């Protein structure tokens, strides 16, 4: 079995679990859980939307990683209270989000840098810096969103941590591990652009992304 096929099968298994979770929530009349689970299922379909609306194909392994992240964050974390059961669950997910957002930020600038439609020639250091700041910026916006939801609607998105009930410790630790994850991915991206690292996970992901989206990289092909 090829890797992409294995990733797609694992993705299908997670989607099936979510569908059964949705049906179970409806059966038990847990309407909030049902709405959240339906939202997760919708998010897992984002690769289909990108493919049809923007002709952008997402590598199967990245699809699986993002679906696993959403599954762990909302379905396990919120619906099944993994945040309350395991104190480290939130930190783990924020570190992972820093990694994933770092990849997205890196690809955004990388595609612009390689496209013949946009006259850009950015240095590897700037691309890596943008990826880092993009991931950290999105993480910061999420913390603002959590604070707003807790303040306006009395939710508990900012968790108690180390006996601090204000949520400040939780927010600061979230931002710090976001930064760690983003920095790791930015350094990998910098290494890839300098050709000093071509065999890592990020390098393989970028190479596969280029291969399945040749239309986004006309300039590279024309300059060869």
C-alpha cells in the first residue's frame, strides 16, 4: 500500500468515527456536541473545497495531520474533556498548531516567491521569518478569541493551570509552545531553501506539494 493511500484510509477512519459520534450525540440529544462534531466533519472536507475552488491539491499526509489535530482539539479535547483529564493536552496541541501554521505560513510565501504572476524574490531568511510570525500571529489571535468568548459568554476556553484561575498562565504557556513549534518549522524551512536539508519531513512535503500543484510554480519550470 502506498503512503498516500494509507493516509487517505486513516483519514476516512477518523471521519467515520466523527460521523458515529455525531449520530450518537443526536441520539442522546446532546445538541452542542452534535453541532461541534458536525463542524469538525465540515472542516475535514476542506481539501475538497480547495481542490474545486482554487485548484490547489493538499498532500495526503498534511490532510491527515490537520484532521488529527482538529479531531484531538475539539472532538477529544472539548467534547470528551481531554483538556480536563490531561493537563498537558492543551500544550501538546498548541505546539502542534505552531508546527502546522508554520508550514502554512512557509508555503504561502514560498508559492508567491515561485509564481511568475508575482514579481517577488525573497531571501530564505525572510521566508522563514514570515512563517514564524504568521504562526505566532494566528496563535495570538486565537488567544484573543478565547478571552473574548470567556468574557462575553462565560465559557471556559482559558483553562485553569498551576492553580491560576485567571487563565493568564494558560495563555502564556500556549503562546510559548506556539512559538516553539513555529520556530522549529521555520528553521526546517530555512534549511530547505538553503539546500542544506533536503530529506526531512518538510522537504518531502514541499516537494510533493510542488509535484501535485505544477500550475503554481511556472517560474521555476520556465527558468530551468
